């Protein structure tokens, strides 16, 4: 399937596109825009709400022009009131709408925790299944250009901790479109986390509306020597690392986790049973993060298959610094994955 | 009687409405008193926040609502559900933790629901239900439904940021929602004056370009009138209102006992408000004006008693949820 492929950059994609006529390419941002546009067109219960969703930039282009096409009631700007607006989206969802709420940066979501954790996540269980919260909260991770401590965080672990939520982090344009639709129609509150560095990525994206299942990871590159689980932007770093390692005769299997909660444990365990080695590369901090969870599950269910201690690649245990010199030291990349994989091989 | 009613500007107040006000308040009072009676048995194993003394607000507001209008309530929510028309069986069963409870035993007394009657769940996070109520009214607006949402909250919730953010949004979008602040002067043991410099809750509305009114929350007709005005304003696109209804809770913050003996509040304060009991005052009014006869009132009381007895037996006889239900209902 061409769309399960990961292309490292636009040029690489365009090279492939030339060889596969009939397939259409979109960027990640265009894929999100198309998904929203198709759902707004086909379903009156869908609406988009958030700070600046109707401005000229359109949330990095992902909502651009939608208000002109669908009106300001369906693509609704909101006051700077993250907690209440989140609760308003929760209430609208309980009352039968399918809101797509956008918080431009994950860093603003700590202000919404009451409505997400105490309300959205609880509303079905606490009332014995009598009510549902079909809500999607899109949010964006920043990186670089001195964005610093309050505009670049990766808070997926906070949400992944909470029963009642789902947490999705697509890495390719195809998945961005299909997972957004799956999230809107999932019926549960879904935290949908995008990474700014993915917006320019290109890939094959069919024009028709489709879904990608929540809770399913995917093998981006089969291999036999070590399993590398990548999350969001780190999938690309993992692919680069795998290529580099191949040059040294080490054959990595790269899994794109795609959904943090519920986690596709089965896929990872299958892979580890084959490779016996595991590295998890996440965009966030290490402690109590998805990497901790993945390794724990492998230890619980496939301990005997591990030939070496598992490794994690994460951010250092400090907030994001601003200086380019410090940023460079802060963000891990393919090289860190390469060395983590080598460690599992005793090299 | 007509003259008295004209004083309230309520030419259309009929005996029917007045009788329903009385029945609604009495139903809440007797329901709560039954909990006071049974709670010491420790068979209702969840905290209960009683609204004895505050019945006129729920009754006066909800009589203006249609069955499918939405109500959002809070931890002190029994009265709101009853006034909105919820039957007693699922409520008592919920307090007893039974599978037949309105939330199948997963919510307890602080998390009541009755979707059929527009009660889309209840938050016990102070102020937490307010944004959701605004969201439900946004849904009504987007769907072009003729539906009004009433949000009940306390003077304590007025301290919370969620209130201001939500009220601002509701006024900005002219949503069909009525904010009902039940000002009983206390948030647990903390007096309003210890938390708010102004103590003029309803005045807040002006800053948001919305309608605000302060009423005697123990006067059911005053509440009814304010709510009728606000509900019709909301329904015709006039945006939200903030009704501040001053009242007093007779029992402690939580549980069936009074709290003055624990030093929380002066006994004289309670005595003053018990003297101004909303049910007693309205009963006297109805009798004095010859609206309702004592016999009619007795009939109302015995019907309520029968409903309570039935609901309590139902709740007691109902099964507990099975252990397998523990893991159910999390995701769709
Ligand atoms: C966010 C939050 N803070 C504190 C509490 C604890 N608490 C429960 S009820 C309550 C008092 C609420 O007072 P008010 O809103 O006036 O309602 P009342 O109990 O008087 O009806 C408090 C502080 C809570 N449930 N939620
Ligand atoms: Mg209070």
C-alpha cells in the first residue's frame, strides 16, 4: 500500500509520485484541512471551535478558509478561555454535536485539565454509559526557533494516563486525515496531537473520505534485529536511524505507534518476539511516558523474549530551553536512536 | 388573590401553577427529609448534600422549563432533578448504590442524570458543570432547537474562573441559557464575605452585557417570575441571564445534620431562616388567599409520601451492580 509508506521529505516523496501516476500527494496540513472540510460538508453535527480557527493563517493552514465556506457558526472563533471553551465543547458533544476543538498548542491544555479529566473523561462511566462525549481535541506540539518552555511541550503522557480518553498522534498525511475522521466518529473524547514539524511532510492521500483505526500501530519498516517504536515526529527519526543502521548490517523493524491510548501492545509484542530488542523513541519526557508503558508491557508479557535491556530515547529531564545552542542539545534525533539500538546489541 | 398576584406582575398566575409550585417544593422537602431519616442506617453509602431550605429556587425555575429543556446541576442537586420531573426511584436507587440507579450505581448522589428530562449529567467539581451547560445551549443554537438551558450553581462556584469564562461566552454568542446562582452565603463553612469583596453576584451580568437580577430565593413566586422573564428572554434570542437567588441551607454542607453546634455558623442565623421557610410561607400564602384548601394540601402530601415509600422500597429491593459492571461503560 503506497500510503502506509513514510517519506523522509518532500523531494523523496515527489520522486516516488513520479513513478506512481494516479496517486495524489498532500501535505500533512492539507490532509487535516481536507478531512475537516469533508466532515463539515457531510455532517451538520460537526463543527470546529477554537482560538483563531477563522483567522487568515487558519491554525498553520489546517483550518484555512473553512469559515468562508461553512460560516462562522460552524468554524467558530473563541475567546481566550481554554477551560470553559473545552467544557463548552464537552457539553455540546453530550448534547449531540461532534465538535472539533482546536488548542493551538499543547502548552495551553493544562488550563483545560478540569474539563478534560474531570468531565470529558468521566461523563460516560460516571452516568453508567447513559451519555457519550463524541469530542475531538486537536492540539499541536511545537519545536525549535526558541519556542522555549511554554510553547513546545509534549504532554501526551498526561492524557494517556486517564481512563476514558483516547490519545492519537499521527505521523503521516494519510494517517492524519484518516485518524481525524476516525476520532470524530469514535464517540469518545479523543486527544489528537499533531507535531508542527510534520505539517510539511507529504504522502499519498486519497481524495475520498476514509478512516484509519484508532488503537492500531503499523510496521513502517520490517526488520529482524531490533524493534524501534516511534511516536509522531520520532517515526521519521527512527526511519533515518534504521537506514543508517542498515549500512552497518543492523536490520531494524520500525513501528509507528499512531495511538498512545489505547496502545497496540499486540503489534509491539509480536515484533519483540521476533527481534528480542526494543527501543522506544518518543517526542516527550522519559519519566512515566509512553516509553515507560511500552517497556513495562513487554516486560509483563514477553520478558523471556528480550535479549537485552530495552532503551528509551526522550527529551532530557528539563523544560525546553530557548537558545539554539541549548535546543540543539535538547532534541534527540536519529543519532540517539542509532546509539540506543547499538546498546541493545551490546555495541 | 388577584390583587396580590398583580403585585408580582403575574396576571397569568393560575391556581394550577401555584399548586404545582407548592407540590414541587413539598416534594423536594419530603424527599430530603426522608434521607435525613434513613441516612443514619448507613445503607446509603455516599455523601449527600441536602437542599432543605432552598426548595423554592429549583421549583420556581423548573416550572418555567419544558421537558426537553436542559438542566445542569451541582453536588447539591436532588432538588433540581426532582423539580425537573425526575422520578424518585432511580434517585433513591442511586443513593443506595444499586444497579437500578439513574447512573447504574456509578455516580452516587453527586452525579445524577436523567437525559430523558434534559439532565445531561451532574458535576461535583465546583463550577465544573457551568461550561458544559453553556456547551449544551450552544448545541441547541447550532441545531436550531427551541431549547433553553438552566444552570444551577452556588455562591462558591461564582468564585471559580469557569463561571466568568462561560458567562462571557454565553453572552458573546447570545446563547439561550439561564444561570441560576443559589446564594446560600456559604461554600462549606466559608461565608461569602470571606471570599467575595462585593457580594453583588447578579451585578456581574452588567459587565458582560447581559441581564442580571437578584431575588429572594425563599419566595417561590419571585423566583418563578425572574425565571420566566429570563427563560423567555433566552428563548427569543436575548442571551443569558444571571439570577442570583438568596437563600439558606438548613443542614450542614454535607450529611443530614445541622452544623451550628460544630461552630460553623451561628444558631441565630439558622433560626432566622427557618422562620422564613419557603414551604411554610407559601403554604400560608395559598391558604390566606384561598387558593388551595388544607384538604388539597394533605392530598398532595400523602401522594408524595406514597411516592417516597415506593421509591425507597424499590431502591432497597434492587440488586447491586454485578462486579463485571466495574469495567463497563468507559468507552462507547
Ligand atoms: C473545584 C472544587 N473545589 C472544591 C471543592 C470542594 N467543595 C465541594 S462543595 C464546596 C462548596 C460549594 O459551595 P457553593 O458553590 O456555594 O454550593 P453550596 O454547597 O453552598 O450549595 C466545596 C468547596 C470541589 N468539589 N470542587
Ligand atoms: Mg453556597
